[in-house]
C-alpha cells in the first residue's frame, strides 16, 4: 500500500458496493474491499465495524436529521405533515447518490440478513420519530401512527426513486406517495 491518501472512506464505500455487486455480499471480504480501495484492512476497520456497516453507514445521520426536523417543525403543523417534511428533508442525504442507492438496494435484495437489517433500521427510525413527536406534545397513538406512516411513505418513495428513471427527485417521490395515501383515505 502507498502512503495515506484522502478519501479513504469514500473509496472503501465505492469498492465495497462494486465488489458486492460483482461477487455478492457473502463472497466479499473486508480485505478485498480494502485492497480495491488501496488501503489496508486495518484502515477498513477504522471506518466500519464490519462489511455490513458499509451499507448502513448513513443510518445514524438519517435518524438524527429526521428527529431534528421533527423538533424544529412549526408547532401548529399536523403530525403527518411534520413527518412528511422531515422525510423530504432526509431525502436530500441521498439525492446525489442515486446510482449508489440503486446498487445498495440490489445487494440488500439478494441477502435475507441484509433485508432484516434494513427493516430494523426503518423500525428504529419510526421509533425515534415517534418519540420526537411525543416530545412535541403529540399523543402517543397519533405519534406512533404518524411516525410509522411517515417511514412507510419514505420507504415507498425510496423504492420509486431507485426503481424508476421517470422519478428523478427523491423528495418528490415522498410527496407523491403521501398524496396517494391521502387520496386513498379521504373517503374513509
């Protein structure tokens, strides 16, 4: 390995997603990822606890942004509107990395353990959002419903965004998903 060069984190992420796509997640080692990125395996483990963490690296930041957006939303805003706003704001984290998000989605779809991890990430996000809504004074049931609905709308919006070139704006996909839901429930 050569001398240290900047951008190791990004190179590791790119190398990992390429190898996962080429060989499969299970068949790829941390050492191979490090080698492709031009760093040592030790450097890999400075950035990631294990090779799964490459795929879930942004989860904490996503949750932090959602919780912050909920806390900072106008007091008069309805809980579901607060969630919509928070999720659209969170979409900006991924907007510029659509190709990587598509590769990540394909890798996760092929591995049941990673699918489980993705669901756990979304469940934690919904739980944190519900707590943040309750801290705003939203009653428990309404907070839970709004949080779960917001995360589901985010998930469906994400799937639309990564799966359909006709929808280039992630935040718009979230708004469209929520509009569909509202349309389906308006006559209830």
